[in-house]
C-alpha cells in the first residue's frame, strides 16, 4: 500500500483498514511462530502499512 493511497482514504476507510491489517498481522505472527509462513517479508510490509495508516490518522487529528 502506497502513502498516496492512504492519504486518499476517508477516516472510516482508514479505521476499517487498520482493523483488517491488525488481524492480518496477528495471523502472520501465528503462522511465523508455527513455521508455516512462506514469505517473512509480509510481516514487515504489514507493520509498515499499519504505521502509515496511524501516521495519516494522527496528522488528520492534529489538523482538526
């Protein structure tokens, strides 16, 4: 997910995507712990997406 895509989302979409990514991160961590994760880079990418969304949300909160 690119930063441009995150900035174009509405607040409700950001909340929904954040919830979805947190659930995905939990599942990836579980798969990684049981040695079933085929691509460990998915963990890193998911964490970065979560950070991007939280950054945009905090920027919008400061502006309001």
